[in-house]
C-alpha cells in the first residue's frame, strides 16, 4: 500500500479524513516544494559565486566577479538562514529515501555554513595557496573562449578586478583590527606571488592567454578590437590592482601577521580548529584522538615500507631513504618529463577500470601544466573538474616548477589519486548522476573526496600497477605522507609545534623531496584541518569494504561495492557509513 497507517489518520482542516489520492497529492506537493527549494538555493549559489558557475561550465555570469564585501557576507548568512528555515519546514514523511537524504544533507550543509560564519572567514581571505590573486589566473584556464560574447564578458570581468581587490583588502584590514591574521611568513609569500603576476605585462600576462590565438567563432574583423580591449583592461585595471594589493600585503598586512604558525594563536583558535576538524572530516574525533591514530598509522605503514626496502636490497628504511635522496636518477630532469609521466600513467590505467567499476564516466581527462602563478608554493599536482557537458575535460594540473628537485617515486600514485581511479572518476561520475539535485552532483565533502582518492592509489596496486619497486615504495611514501599529516596537523594547531618540528618529522620518516616537504608544512599551517581528511576518509572506505566482504562472502563483488560507494555522490562519512550498511543488509537478503 502506498500510504502508511499514520498518513491515513491525517485529517484535513475541516476534520475529514484524507483519501489515499489526497495523501499522495500532498506528498507529491511536498516533494515538488523540496526540489524547487534545492534548485532555488543552487541558482542563488551560482549567481553569487559567478567564478564557480564558470568552473561548472555555466556561462550566464561570465561577465561578473563575486561580491566580496563585508555586507554581502552578512546578507549571505541571513539568506542561508531563510533557506534553512524553509527546508526544515518541509515534512519529510512519505518522501523517497533519496529525497529525504537530500533534505537531510542540505539542512546539514546550511547549518555548518551558518555556524562557521561566526569565525568571519572572509577576514582571512588569502594565503600562499589561495586567494583572488591566484584564483583569477586559474579562472582564465576554465573560461570558454568560443564567441565574441565570451571575449566581451571576459573584458567586463577584467574591469572588475580592482573592485574585487578593494573589497578583499577592506576585509583584510578588518581582520587586522580583529586580530585574525595568518602567519607573517606565509603572507610574505602572498606579496611575492602578486608582484610576480603584476610584473608580467602586455601579452606576457597570464590574463592575455585568450588573445594568443582566437577561435574560428570570432570573426577576423572583431579580433583587433578584442585584443586591444583585453590588453587595455590588463594594463589599466588588472595590473595596477595587483600592484596595489602586493604593496598593501607587503608593507601593511604581512608585518602584522602572527608569529606562531598554529591556529591556536588566534583569539578563538582552539574552537576554530575543532570546528574545522568537524566540518572537514565530518567526524567528531578530537585532535588528541587524531594525533594518536596518526602515530599508529605511521607504525603500520613503516612495516609495509620495510618489506619493499628489503626487496630493493636495503637493510632498513633509513639506508633506503638516504639512497633515494642522493640518487639523481630518481629525480625529474624537466617539467615535460613530469607531464609525460602523468599522461602515460592515466592512459595505462584506463583499460583496468572495467575490472573495478560497473559505471565509468563519460568525461575525458588530460594532464596539463599547472598555472605558473601558483606553482612555486603548490602541491606536485592537483585536479580540476571538467564540465558535465564534456566541453572541457578534467585536468590533472602538473607542477613543473623546479623539476630537478622533484622525486619521480610517487608520480604514479599521484596520477591515480588526481586522475583515475581517483578524483576524475569519482567527481565525474557524481556530475553524471541522474535525478540528483545539483548540489549533490557537485558535493565536496573533503573526507569523502580525498579519502576516495587516497583509496584509489591502493586500488591501482590491486590491478597490477606499481611494477617498479621504487614506484611501489613511492606509493607507500604517499601513505606515510598522509599518516604524518594526522600527527603534524594536530601537532602544529593543537600541541603548539613549530614549523621546524614539522619539517623534521617529515625528514625522519620519509625520503620526500625538499620542495614537497616545504610546501606541505606551509599548506597545513595555511589550511588547518584540511590535510586530516585524506587518511580518515580512506580508513573509513577500507573499513566499509572489509565489512561488506566479510558479511557478503561469496556474493561480494568489488564493482558492485564501488557502484554503491559512488552512487550517491560525495557524502559525510557518518552518512556514508549508514548508507553502505543498509546496502550490505539489502544485498544479504537477496
């Protein structure tokens, strides 16, 4: 029967019992109300974050940049409260499981965003890895340039860069007054990054990239006008704004930066860190619990690494690590070599995917050089989503800066992490989920997304990759790297470690190259809690997989398990746990 006993007992406003048809109609009305709210909230997000819309392939707001004013952030919180109130008011009874789950997730997300607003994140909007000074050059790569309208939109966007920087600097000044300051030494890097971009004039600017070669959709008669308009905007608007920003950061802002690296040094640092852990990891683990878990994981990974060390002819990890640090054949010789390696590894993995997955994404994947403006302080590689319509493939952004000091050992594992079966596969499949609200197709729960990508590194081993023992050791170095994060992130932000202690800890347990170690510790200092998500997410996925294997026995199928794991898009870890356990129960009853 469609309706439940409880629903059948409902009565109308005039006291008459509702018929089954009326109940069904009421339930459908609630569902349509919920779906409409999902879409309204999503459209609001695209409209107020036009750069995000561009990244998704939505061109409607490509002539705009976000409003970064303090008044906007305050009004944004009020708007989210209204969305939350409306969402909570919709009765979830008789909704389908997926609709009820979507409602639960939206309520959860909105509550976290509202709660997080008390920390005024807009008052600390920049560091060496993020901020408008780095986001804007990256945005150029994501913007389509097919028509005259695309270029006119781009000129309009460039002309708004001074306004954007003025708003951001106003927020930073308020952060100074509120004593919400990043570490001084990281801010000095920000000033240098901005100056480097400001120094690239004319067609050498990263913002001139679209006029290097015009597409067929732009008539020759228009190309001269558009080239002049873009160059004028760069010269008269963009570069002066970057110069003002660099001067402000270097002369006023950085000197006021805090001297201690840990977030504990902020007025509400302890509360901030615990909120960051809860938001990013989607767990209630304490810093102390995470630190202890990291120590245990380090011991476990060391045992696995020792097996490979013996296979390579070394008596212990220390001697192998010293060999790796000194053997130049294990380092890259050029950025092109790194780019080619990433491309080759993802091509070699493609034929293996049907062994692991019942569904594969339609979206393509390519390896491209990382935008030079951010490469010096960035990770070895990262990923940018493609568009759902396939007009832009997913990108592995390969860091080509200082290649001679970059080890080759972990390139294979990072290729699987950032590409396939890691980020590209998971995020592309989520984009393609049918009948899912958009906010779930693009959900970004860090513990799930990064946990999956770390899990994917191990999956490649299961289908026969890492044939070179050094590359397999690099895979385990990656495991160690993520285990160390649990210790050093909590170390600096909870236990008051110094930056030097963080660096020394990496040297003690890994053979990681120096550029990676330096950028890693700075990343943890800049993004408290973010690095915890990887290992915690991977451990949850491995736990669920083992439970499914044990309970389902001979009917366990890895492809079906992965379909279930990825079939809801990214989820908070506690919700993932509930969903997978319900699936295991249903499979056992078949």
